[in-house]
C-alpha cells in the first residue's frame, strides 16, 4: 500500500511539475507575443516623445557659394528611414519616416524587396533577395506618396525646397520590380504626376560635379542593386540597366562615382594616427555613403571619425534612435567670435554642411567660402585639387 501511495505521489508530482512548466512557457509566449504585437505602437510613441519637437531646420543650400558642388558638402542621411526600431523582429512604420522630416533630413535610405509581384519597403541584415527580418512591410508606392507629403509639400518645414535624395538598395533580380518603382516615382515626382506642373526628378550623368544650387526643388535618385557577390549578380545588373528606373537614376551605387560603405570598411583605411590621407585622395571626387555596420540593433556610430574625417558625402545614421551620436549629428559646430570652428560637432539644424578646405586640416568653413568666391578655375573640384598637393590631414576629433 505504501508503495502504491509513493508511486501515486511521484506520478502526481511529476504531472504537477510538468503542468507548472507548461503554464510558465505559455505565459512567456503570451507576454512575448503581446510585447511584439504592441511593439509597433510603442516604437512610434517613443519616437514622438524623444524627437526634437521644436526643431525647424534652417535653409542652408541658398547660403552656399554658387560654385558649391555635391562633393563639397556633407549630407544628413537617414539609414533605413522607415524602421521604427531594430532591423530584426521589429517593424517599419510611416511614423519613422515623418520623424526624419522633422530632423531636416534630405537624404532617405530604403531597402526595397519584391513581395507578391510588388515592390515593398522592409529591412534585413541578411544580404538575400528573398529574405526580410521585419514583421511587416510598406508598399513602395504608398511610401513614396508619404515622402512627397512629408518632405516636399509639408509647409511646416523651412527646407522643403532643398534637394531631396532617395537612396534605394534593391533586393530583387526582377526587371519588373525596377519598372514598378519607376512608375511610382514618375507618377509622384516626375512627368506623370497628377498635381503640379513640373518634373521634380533631376537626371544627370555627373552628379558628383553637379552644382548643388541647381538641385533646388529637385528629387535625385540613387540606386544600388544589392546582389554583389551572388550567383545572380549579373541578372540583377541586367534587370536594372534595362529598366525604366535606370533612366531616371543619377547615381548608380554599383558604379565608379559612388558606393555604399559600412563604418568598419572605412575604418580599415586609417593609420595609427587616424589619418585617412590615402583614402581621401582616392575618393574625394566620389559621392560615397557611410552607414552603420550591418547589425540587428539600431545604435549609431561615431560618424566624426569615419564620416566627416574621411570626406564621405552622405552621413547615414539611425534617426529612430536618439542616442549620443545622433545628438552630436544634430548639434552645430562651436564657432568663435571670428567665425572659426573650434570644436567639430555635426550638421546642426541643417541638412547640408560645407566640407572644410581639406578634410581634417582646417575647420574654418568661412575660408572655404572665400576660396570658392576667389576660385577662377570653376572646372576644378576644390577638395580634390587641395588633396593633390600632398597635405596630410590629422584627425579633427
């Protein structure tokens, strides 16, 4: 009888333990699911409570010398501008895009995928055309309509007439994806637009040397077909080049005039003194982009060393993460009474900032303006010209 009792007790104890474990697992799953389903709303609420509510970007391009070219400025860029949180197991949302407008951003980065035959905006840390790690997605056409409303017709922005750069990293080898993107862009910004009387899409074969003032009230398209190193790379290239999208693209980021770099890729090119002389000399005539390293979190990086100090044109940060580095990007340089920059910060409340005479050598932007005004060799790129006189730029940090 005692043995029967013990067996009964043991069996029931085991069942009780198993029941408790199952209940705990169910609770964990329910809590996790609840958190994930409300994460999108929480992300947007967080963005709304942390962005600079009274931020009104000051118009900067019109104050530049007439000869200022694209390679002579830094451009505030929003990396994965529709991501409201992290880049894996998270969400894309229009609220993140609208937040970028409030920060005065004029260069927007998008990851574009194909789903059910249509181009969509999502995100992924995996370089595959059939893979995305975000719970949801935004239709490409709807997103471009929001770009139009938030960055061009938005009367609350003081820099809505400044150049707007759309950077598309496309994860598709289907020509139809690129053609559909063209149709949306042309209907919203181009000659096929239903409202307005002008074609806002600016097309050039030499964007690096384009004078920035000629880009006022224009939309400039940059495209990277993200198939590098894949067996289908040639197919992606052919699809893009044969598509209508290629005809309105001013910078092919798979070409020689500009490229997307990650922070670590650029840092590999400095020496022990944080000197990027060789890198700068080789790339000063290009329009390159720097983004955070591929990662699941949305932490920002030290853009001063890897971005400003290397003369990289498009400085891409995560605008959904209001951390120290984003704050620095949106903080103006410290200037003394003579107008000389004494402490380099970021771009302040401007979307564009003149590069110094030689990146890393001088921080006196007024000197650059004087040089522009006195320069009679308008065909020369000032930064490239000065870099070629073998001046060695130290760190500006």
